[in-house]
């Protein structure tokens, strides 16, 4: 069986939803994971942000706009009065909850409940549409099986167990619709897999049911060789290995959620990135196949903080790095890049929640300097250290740009470079010009 995920733009209007309904109705059984209609998650976050600041008038305005949008789309979506009325009834139930929730004191939990409504609304609308068309379709609530462990990470064993336990109620349907993004935490409260998390939902479900294929349908024809939001004339990459795709996703290629490749890789399930607007385009296939002799793509990750620890105590000493890493471990902050010299270490983090405490403790080890607003550029492809000259091409492309760190040799398929945010577009363009 295949798992197909459609992102926000793909279900962003009545017309787009009808198009998805056409695409998925081919007689083959499948699980379909949907995002919220595009813009909805942002609006829901806005509502809870305004409410948190007691700006109820502004929250109400966003909510009214959302209500207007859903009424319009529902009007256009269905052919029959009865389905239109049923959809309106269901959506109004969510909107009514929202009308109550945003007037309550908004803590983290209420915020999560508000943000979870987008996917619940889109999946209800799509299920009704398919049923109206006579398709054997049903809704399988993600909140019945998608769950996090005590560390706030999705638990594949538990998800697998829960999904298998409920599957007998769904196995006779042709199309089983479910929500991306939303889940329950280990206490059973509503939570989510972070922004863009519907991709992750799809790959977790794919891994849990040992799917034949996971398809991520979006608004572009696959993974491009550079970020199309910043660079002109980017091209789709037909084939990527799991490692390359994971690296690109983690280092900023927005088309994929940062960690969504891991479950697919674990179960060796091919992931295809496809374009809803151009379904016949080849897209990108991500699998165990690794293409040699080629630099495939470039991505950029924003919001990076660089930390340098300079210490005479490092010289000829052992145990220094352990002491340093323990501080990051204590604050559950992961390190992305690291470079060392005999007397200093530079590293990067993207989670700065505990930066002050980390820096305070690092000061016991040496002199600490912090630079914020940096960007990691990641170049991905066949970067085996035996391939002479590949890294030179990358460095040569960046000869006009101040480079703060370079990390090479950590794996066979990546070079990462740290630069200032203001140089990002120029660096991405220069890499495209030189490499592709
Ligand atoms: P969805 O809503 O379907 O999940 P996203 O907006 O999350 O879609 O991801 C698709 C977008 O990712 C594209 O429209 C594109 O602007 C952006 N993007 C960034 N980097 C890349 C890349 N390397 N290849 C393709 N798309 C990319
Ligand atoms: N709706 C969520 C978001 O906008 C999840 C997703 O679309 O993947 O981030
Ligand atoms: Mg996305």
C-alpha cells in the first residue's frame, strides 16, 4: 500500500481539493495524509498569539476571516446540498470551539489545541467530498495513533502498535484519510510534529505499515538543486539517496520536514516528491540508490548561532571536548557543525532557548564568543574524500564571501559552510553558477 501526503497548497482551495480527489481516486487502496489548507495554520497561530496578548479584537478579526474563507470554499466544494450542510456543520463545530478557546487564558496546551484544528478541518472536508463522489473513503483520526514519547519525539514502535490495533476498522476502505502534523504527547494531550510536520506524519505512517512507497505531493516538481525562493533557474533532482535527502531537509530544503526521511530510511521505503500542479512530472525519488560522481544540490538553514570557545587548557589536553559536550547535553541542545583548532573550538546550534546558561557554563572552560544570525549552507552529493577537487569547487564558488566555518569529511555526501545571513542569497547563487 502507498501513503500519499498532500501539503497546504495542494488542498488550499475547493478547486485544489477537487483536483486531489481526482488524483487519488484510482481504485487502489491508500492512506492519504493531509495538511491544513494553506494559510490556516498561520491564521490559527496568529489567533492564539493575539489572544495571548489579550488582543481579542485582532484575534476575532483573523477568526472572522477564517470563517469567511471556509464558508466560501465549502460552498464551492460540494455538488449536493446535504454534503455542503454536513461540511458546514462539522467546520462550524471546530470554529465554535475556537471561538471559546481564544477567550480562555492561552497556555501552551490551548495553543496546541487551536493549531491542531487546521488539519482536522481539511481532512473532514476531503473525506466528505470523496464520499459525495461515491468513493469508499473514511477518516482515520491521527489523534488515535500518532504519538510522542517522554522526550517529545514521535515513537515509531508505539505508533506502529496503535495503528495496527485500529487498522481492522479501516482495512475495507479504498481511501483512508488522516491528518498530518497533529499527534498526542505521552500524556495523551494534543500536540504536533512542528511546522511542516505533515511530511513526517506520512513517513511515520509509511514506516508503521511497511508501505510500498511514500509520496509527498506539493507545489513544485521535486527537490530542486538549490532553493527556488532565492535562486533563479533551479532544476529538479531526479534521484537522491536517503542520506542526501535527509541532509538537505535538515539543512533547510523546505520541501521536506527536517527529520521526515529517517523513518522511511529505517524501513527502506522509497519516498517520491511529486507536484500536484503537474502530476506527470518526474519529481524526485529518494531511495537507497546513490549516484556517484555528482554534486546534487545546495540548501541553506537560517537562524544559526555560532559559539567559539578559546582555551589554553585545550592544548595537548584530553577530556576537554567531553566537558564541553556535556554542557550542551545538559541543556538538550544539539550541535550542528563543529570545527577545532589546537586552542579553540567553534560550533553551531539552532536552538538558542538555553544559550545564556550554556554560555555561562562554557565560560568555565575558556573565553566564549557568540555570533548570531548566521546561515549554514549545505552542499550535498558525492563528496567522498577520494573525489579530488569537489570541495575546491565549492570553496572557489565562495571566494568573494566571508566564510566563518567549513565542515568537510564528516560524511561522504556533504560539505557545510557557515556564513553571515546577509551573504546567503549571494552565496547560494554563486554555488549554483559554479556547480550546476
Ligand atoms: P507543502 O505545503 O506542500 O508542505 P512546502 O511549502 O512545505 O509545501 O514545501 C514546498 C516549497 O519548498 C516549495 O514551494 C519551495 O518554495 C520550497 N523549497 C525550498 N527549497 C527547495 C528545494 N531545494 N526544492 C524544492 N522546493 C524547495
Ligand atoms: N499545517 C502545518 C504547517 O503549516 C503542517 C504542514 O503543513 O506540514 O506547518
Ligand atoms: Mg511542507
